[in-house]
C-alpha cells in the first residue's frame, strides 16, 4: 500500500507539474499574442500619423497653390480692368497701359497706369469702388494680396491718369 501511495503521490506531483507547465505555456501564449497585438497597434498608429502628415502636406500644397492663384488673379484683374477702361476711349493715344515692376533692393514695386478721364468713386479704404454687380474692379483681390504680403497700395487719379502702385518686401 505504501508503494501505491508513493506512486500515487508521484503521479499527482507529475500531474501538478504538467498542469503548471500547461498554464505557463498558456500565459506565454497570451503574452506573445498581446505583444504582437501591441506591435500591430503601434504600426497602425504610426501609419495613421503618417497619413495625417501626408494629408496636412497635401492640404498645405493646395493652400499654397490657391494663394498663388489669388495673387495672380489680383494682378490680372487690375490689368483686365485697365484694359477694359482704356478700350472705351475714342483716342488711340489714350489706349495705352503702362505696367512697371521693379525690385528696389529688397522691395518690389508694381505700378499700373492708364488713361481714364471720368470721375472715379473711391471707397473708405482709398481704393476705387463700384456698384456694378458681378465683375468688380479687382480691388478685393488686390486687398487680399496686400494683406498677405503686408503690402502698401497707393491709388491716384490725376490729369486723366489712373495709377496703382503696390509696394511689398521681398522675403526670399
């Protein structure tokens, strides 16, 4: 009986060790799975951050292209208005538009001059304004450009000549 008891005791010990080993293996498996899950989560988070950076870069690029288009539109609108205005005169000598762009050592100066003998309504901002619906004089675009580049816009209408002079610094 003592031999059977000892064998039973050893069998129980072996069963306990086997059960403990099995539990240890289960814990190791869960730990490995958790570790893999954490690595997948980190990779997903990194990918998400990379995608956000890519989206922000793309948005910035689009914003810059819009800003460049706005600047070009401002200048184009002013030249288009000068062209329209000068085309209405009956005197060929008054159909000229003078456009000058210079860099005065770190400051750009754009000057647009054309003939226009009729009275011009000037708004509170010192720039021409119109009550015409639809296409205006391009002053809104000019103001956007001026605000963006901390530019100064000077307008004058003397002796039948309209002159816009825009000054802004070269920040390059």
